C-alpha cells in the first residue's frame, strides 16, 4: 500500500487532482467532457501555483542565503518546505491508508450529523497523515498514529463547519464551500482571541485598513504588485556586502523586485482557474448531496484554500511578513528554524483569518505575526520527531527531497507550526493515555456541539 500510494502521490497534485476530479465529476453525473475540463483546469491551477511558488522560493533563495552569511545568521533546523513534508507524510504506513480512513470518518460524521462538510480536498489529506506519521515515529505505535490523524481530521471538519458562514459571506462566489485544511483552521483560535483583544483597545476600530483602502490611500504604493517590487528590491539590497557590490548588482536587485511583483500579480489570476475548475464539481456535488440528505441544513463542499489565497489582503500581509519573520527567526531566543523554502506556504495562513478580521490589513498582520512567532517555536520543538520520520522515509525511498543535510535537523512551517499538530502531538507523546482521553473528550464535545447546531439549523430551514 505504501508503494501504491507513493506512486500516486509521486504523480504530484497537478496530475493526481485532475484524475480524481474527472472521475468524481463523472460519478456525480457531470458529462465526461465537462468533468475532464474541470479536472484539467484544477491541474493547470496547481501547475500555475507550483510555478509561482517555485519562482518565489528560487528567487529569494540565493539572496536570503547571502543575507544569512553576511550577518552570520546560522540556525540548526533546515527548512524542508511543504513538498518534503507531504512526501514524508504520504510515504509512511499512516499515509498509505490516510485517504480511505479519513473518507470513512467523513461518511460516519455525515450520517451522524456531526459535520456538514464533504471534504473532497484529497491532496491536502497529507496534513492529517503528517501528524499521524510524527506521532507514529515518536511512539513507535502505528495505531497511535492513526488515532492522532483521525482526531485532527474530526477537529478540522468541525472547525470548517463553524467558520463556513463567515467564510462564504466574506469571499465572493464561495457559497456552499468550506475549508477543511488543518493548517488554515489551526490559526482561527489565534484570530478570534487577538481580534477580540484588539477591539477592546480604544480607537483601534478607527485604524481599519483593507486592501482596497490601501489602494485609495496610497495609490500605486498600496498595490500588492508594487509592494512586491519594493520588498524584493529591499531583500536584494540587503544581500550586498557593501555599496560597491550594491551598485554592481542593481540589475539583479531590480530583477528580484520584478519577480516578487510578478508573484503578487499572478497568484490571483491562477486562483481564478481553481474557481473555474472546481465550480461545476462543487455545484454538482451539492445537488447530489441535497437529494441524498434531504433533511440536511445545506451541506458544504470542502475545498482547497488555494481558491482564495489570491485575495489582496492575503498577498499584502504575507509579503510584509516575509522579511519580518526572517528577522524574528534570528533574534527570538531559543528558536532554531529559519524559514526559506516554507515562505511560499505563508499565503495559506490567512484564508480563514480574513473573514474574522473583515480583511483589516493591520489586524491580519498582527494575528499573522503572533501566529508565526508561536509557530517558529512549534517547528523548533517538533524538529527532532520530524527528522526521525524524514530519515526513515529517505532510507526506504531514496527520495532526495526529504534528505536532510548533515549536521541539521529538518522542519517545515507548513502544518508543523499549526496549533492543532503541536497540541495533539504533545498530549499524546507526553501524557500518553491521559492525553488521549483529553483529546477524545474534547473532540467528542466539539462533535456533539456541532451536531446540535446542525440539527437546529436544519429545523430553522424547514
């Protein structure tokens, strides 16, 4: 099974997801041609995002390495990035069965009305496999690994339900969509608490600035495109050791600025392809479910957060946080993780946060800053266990993407920095049976609360 899933995952999201969505489309009654086109558009969207994120990481890679060399910034945890984390997750015994196991859990929760999300975002199931794999290698017990993955899956589905109304009302063309991705949902508790705390500060509500407001107030300087150019040029300038080198490298500095501007401009255009490709699948799935679950309060289709990462506020805040996070990773005492390859994943921090802050750039920036500071420590803390899992996968598969350089530990901002992964891991690893009981009780409480809420909504809609 590991070899089978390793082959399928090895195809990559750009190949795997078109096949899945084409088959899914035909199964739910869409004509083959339309289903194929939808699947291909999703694949093109993944290709586009991978090209853009590769442009981001490859363009920033050398300048940021030079910055670390110039200023003597050396940390002990090597940033593997989300592709390596996904490869580690899926190439374990937990990852080999994670998709059918989680789909079975989803069906049970739908039948018991403890969720109203049908999670068809199959590629991002690697997040659940990741926490399961880390727990598996830390405890040397595969059943504990599956237990952790299932707990994380249930919590994420409930969180997707709880945030769905705000999500749908904030984003355009997202009716009937929810985001059951644990990395995104893991930042919702931060957003709720910090947002309420900021509202208690007198006069803070007058500091509301959204992306459109920035454009009106600052003109071109408020555009994500322009900010991308500025930040890219600034990082390029910092990579120069002296004024002479700065003058000599003006072409490359300007080139880096243009590339960062291109990233900011192209991401929204690529995410539009996801929406175009997933819309027929989403509509047909919703209609089918409505027929099968006649007493439901309107089930949601769980989709990838890639649908909305092109929002201007997400782009602006993510871009501003890149240099800030790099600086903090060096000065924060006890942190050993310098995010480089993971920078592309920063855009996925905000899809569930923006509806809570109503797109306020300042609030979103503060929430992102706090979440990333905590996340850096989470990655540092989980690094030994991630390293153990990555080394085992490398020994079995020889995949160079998961090889950790000598003298380093491995880590990734994606999901390893999430509140869900850290809490689930430590409750199980440190408290063992007691921690597992706490997780079961909390998860059951969330599921029961969600069920009562769903039933109440269903009665109100009748």
